C-alpha cells in the first residue's frame, strides 16, 4: 500500500509547507503529496490565512524532484474546464510527469457565495456541470482539436498545446462518494478514486457500488487506484499505524495522511515511522 501526505494550505505559512514537502521528498516511503483547492480555510477560523492551491502546487513541484504532486481535489466550478486542462498540461511539464489531476464537483458555499461563484442551482445541476467538465478536460488533454457541445460547456476546434508529459494524460483523481453520479464518473474517467469514509465498512460498500458502475460502462475496476484519507494526531503515532494496517488489510491501494496545520516537517518523519509497520 502506498502512502501520501496532504498539507492543506490554511492556517500555515509558505515556509512551513515548503519545508514539509522537501522533507517528504527525501523519504522514499512517501509516494506523493497534495494540497487542497479552497480560498477560505475549511477547518478552524474561516477568517484565517489560506494560500491558493494551484499557485502553491506549481512552486512545490519546482522545489521537489521525486514526489508525485496534486490538488485533492480541484473544484470544477472555480475555473472553466478548458482553463483547468491547460493548467494541468503545463503543471505536468513543470513537474516532469509527476502531476496528478484531482477533480471534484465542489461544495464550499461560503467561499463560492463570497466570490459570486455558482456551484449550480441544484445538486443535479452541480453534478451535470461536473460530468461535462471532466469530459471537456479529458478531450483537451488527449485530442489535437476538441469539439464538445453540452448544456454548460462548448468547445469548437479547441486546442491545448503542448500536452503534458504523461500519456494518454496525467492520471485523474476523482474525490467523493456520491453513489449514483460521482462513482459513475469515477468509473468512466478516473485512474484514482479518493474517499473520506466514516469507516472501512462504508468504504467497502461504496467500492462495491463503484465496481457495479465499472461493469455497466465496460471498465476494469482494477484500472482504478482506491485511496482514503486518514487523519493524523502527531501525539498518537500508534493510532495512525493501526489505521494504516487496517486500510491495507481492507484492500486499499493508498492512504493519504492529512497533516495538521501549521505544518511541521517533523510530522513527515512520524508518518514514515507509522508506515514502517506495513513492511
């Protein structure tokens, strides 16, 4: 089972986050690192500091050499999907093929309302926007000239050059557990599915639903990496070790350890210590 870290760029400083990623880059146990895509803190004081995800990620990609890098996950309504596709291709080049493209439908009404960003008037519309947006992105990442005519987006001989390093495109991570729409989108387009379940039983139930969607669309579920988020208390490394062991036994391909803010490079050493139990 692979181990990633996630450094939410809120209630922290650039220097702390940079030092944490650089420490992780030197530890082979850590496979990848993620930031989030929010403009307001999502935990604690929402009036606190929050660094922008894509800009931070581009700088972190240049400051590391080995880690896979990504944003878990990018909110589809925050940028036109054609813009996201262009950014993704460039970041894959900047990172020399280490970029992972996280995509989600978005949920944070506080920041969306503050900025006048529409998440969709209904949940159904939000998911329609997400489904169309993922297809637009995949087309632009793979086709020389892309055409698309949907309810929310339109492409006419649209180009996105140069393409990224990875083929056919940087791996797509879809976050979420919506059983009718999100998991079907995972089955159609994703190479990686991430969930923050309340229990391993919940994860297993949703994994089975994902497999049914894969059957319906003719996709081999083994093509999709499955991961879950783990919380981390630096004062209780044993709890993290137990959670990692249970996740591995349940069949998870990867866990993403959510590091607390403000970030501390020493926490990466503790994650590696917990992961040693998997050896």
